[in-house]
C-alpha cells in the first residue's frame, strides 16, 4: 500500500484450529486468506468499496484472489467416540469425500460399508478410509463405540477362568469352566446404576452357530431366554449367555460370556484293611478313556481300582 510516497505492508495473523477433528472434512486444511478494503486514491478519488486483496505483489495483478496455504495434517489422528444406546448407533464419517470404506479392522479388511454413514450394532472400534479428490488429502478415521452407562467392561471377566479376544471386533469374551455335574459359580457384578439387569441364555437351535472362534453369537435373529435377574447370577449349567443392563430412556448395554461344564459325578467306594485283607479304593461313575491317580501330580493309571496295603505301622506310647 502506497501512502504519502511510502510503501506500507499490512500483516494479518492467522491462527489455525488446535483440534485435528476440526480439519477432518475434505479440503478443510486448505486455508484461503483474503482481505477486503475500502479506500480512495490520491489521484483517483472515487471510493473503492470492499476490494479483495491479491495473491501476488507484482504488476498486472489481474483479478483479486485469495492467498492459499495448507495446514499439515499428516500427523493428525482423527478419532471420536459414540455411545451405543439401544440396538444400534449411526456413525458418520467426515464430509466432502468422494468415497468411504468401513471396517472393524485397522487393515481395512473386510469392508463392511461404503457410505458416509454406517449403522453399528456392536461396541468396538470402527475404521473408515475417507478418499478425497485429487486436489485434497484422504484421511483415516477411528470411531470407538462404547456401551451406555458406567459399566464399560464385561462384568463377568473377574469370575472367568479365561478371557479370549474375538478377532472380528476385538471384544473380550469370558469363558467359565464348571468342573462336575454339581459345580456352580456365583457372579457378583456389583452394578448399581442400571434400572434392570437380565441374564439370558441362548436358544442355540434358534439361529446359526458362530463360525469364528472366540467370538460371541450376536446374530440378531437368535432368541434368548431370561434365566435370571438382578446384579448377581449363579451359573450352574453350560451354554452361551449374555447380560443386559437396561437404563431409563431405553438405553442398554450388553455383554456376552460362555460356560462350559464337565458333567462327571464320580463316586468313591472304599474297603478297609483288616488283618491280612488289603484295603481298596474304587472310583466309579466315570466313562472309559480316563486315567486315575491318588496324587494330583501322578503317576496315573488306566485302572480305577487302587489296592491299599499296610507296609509299616509306627506306634508311640
């Protein structure tokens, strides 16, 4: 700007948003900066109103246009959280991209959706690749779907004998092993913020079995039978189970677990040592294929009969 024969520069400071998610829409990292001024010249006194600035300081500027620069987003992580309230939650990727690819794996495979939105029915992390036009940058977004309420971790895990990870969605699946026909396991969830708590068992004939190891059967076509209510549940039979935490307003959280049971109910018959008659321990009620031992560490034998003889008697007077 020329004033009284001197060239003056007007510097405008531009502050970029501090949050990467504010730059997630397509081409939103391109900053178009243009100033507007109203002025009169010393020779031409006609008032010029709202004339835009130019992108260059050379002569023959042409038409006013913005000065553009790009905000670096290569190190940005575009993440957000959504709450699963009820059966599903609608996930929405950033705006303005030419194509989208959704997956539950960071590898991007398998692809589970190709629109800007995806309806999630399970908790976990969802990955979406947003592909931009040639002049803009493509991005990867992570959307974490969490359950409603204070309980975000499966409440059965502290009572499980093992916890496996489903490769499809990364969810933890507790497994409980009951040893014996009369064995039980008491689950005390200590959940107090839910209005109702329902423990349900899968009717395994109602839907196709899950084919992926270490994953719960979350097929919506399955039918479940309520086998208990309240914060505590006594496990006494094998099956596939889930616990549903219901909250006011219709929201709920749901967690799955499996129970396996060995139905053996062995019996023991003893015969005492009397004079020259040796004693005997006989294990019954066990089918073929098992081995037996009087010591947990072994050795084991195929016979279920243990002769017991008196080899030494120490008597103190």
